[in-house]
C-alpha cells in the first residue's frame, strides 16, 4: 500500500483562537479567509497548513483520552495530520499504524465537519490525524490547497 | 521585515530514536541517510522535514524550562522549526516574536551543531526554533533540502 509521506496540516491547540491568530498575524502570516471560521483559523504555508483550534476541542474532536498518551500523560496540544484522497486510504493507513504498534485513539469514522478521519498516537504519544477532507483539494504531490 | 511563512522542520521528542525510526519506516517512510545520525533521524517529506530526537535532548538543546511553558506546564515534546538564510534573519524573527508577546526561551546563539538558532514559545507554550543551518540548503520557496 502506498503511504503518503507527508504532513499536510499541523494543528496547535490554543486557549483563545483569536488571540493566537493575532499573534501569528503579527509575525507576518495571513490567515486563510476562505478556510477559517470563528472556531478555527487556518494559515496556508507553502504545501503545509497550520491551524489554530481550541485545545479542549482538539482533544475532543480527536477522541483523545490524555491518560492513554504515554509517556506524556497529557495531550501535547499538537496534532499532525495527513490528508488522503479517499475513505479507503484512511482505513489502510490506520490499519498499518495499528500493525506497527500505534495506539488507535479513534477508529476511522465520519467527522461532523463532513469528512472522514481516524487518529492514532505513535509509540511516544504523538498524535496523528489521518483524514479525507473533500473540501481541501489534494494536489498531485500530496499537499492540500486551502480555499482562499 | 520579511518573515518566511513556513514550517521547515517538525521535531518529535521520543524516548528511543531507533525504536521510533523503525515505527515510521514501518509506515513506509524512508529515513534520510545523509542527514540522520545515531542521535537523530530525519525524514524528508516534500518541502518539510520530520525529525525524531530524544525528548530530553530536545528540551535541553532548546533551552526549555518546562515550568515556563504555560499553560501546558510541561514541554509538549514537539518543536516546530523555521529555517532562515542568515544569522541576521534569525535575530529579526526572534525580536519580532518578542514584540508580539512570545516568551523567548533561548536568545539567538551559536548551536553546537554548527548553526545559529533562537527559540520562542508562543502564547500557548508551543515551541518554535528559528534557525540558520548552513548544512541544509534553503530553496527559493523557503523549504529545506536534506542531504540524501
């Protein structure tokens, strides 16, 4: 099975999305107006997207039980994501991660934002979301394109 | 001042670099043999590099005092990095982050690996390393190229 070797999205869990968004804007970044919503801000960075999302919501949305994320014992507040082109690809990657010893934090399921995703924690508790998002087109090189 | 809007490197702090490297290889990734060393593994992912490095060394190398990284209270174990083309650019970005309210975890200084870097924590304790690495060439689009 082909595994897309990339990180398409890094999400930072924050206390206050607007405050954090203003911080990154003050560093010269521009938020993606088409993709951002009151609850989440996206920045398009070349082939990578950075998202700012409430920390608690990020944990809940990913089905994270902090107690299971050894050895941190607490959620790091960072989630790395890989976007794939289909539900079947998401299922395959999660199965492959499970076979490699990852903890499946959330088996693949339909997301309330209209996509499909599964979440695993690697051997050190780092969280990866494997997702299919029909709203973020996937380029040939595996990168995502955010709506402007 | 121009701020390079990108993430060039994501470093995951791990307990055992070899164990973690084998995990990611089992997902189909290939480690960069030219860049990797016994203490650190690099994977080249399109325009982004992922590194696996001992968690304690990552904290020490970044000058991190976990108690100062509110609200986490502990180091997340993840460091995002931006590579820049000069020492002066590193100084500028750190100054800009300080002005925007970031905690300067480590003022810019020469690194023992031959480069120059400074570290800040954003308003939520997320760690960014701003560095000049003469061994990782910087492309026109701001991405880094790892030695094969």
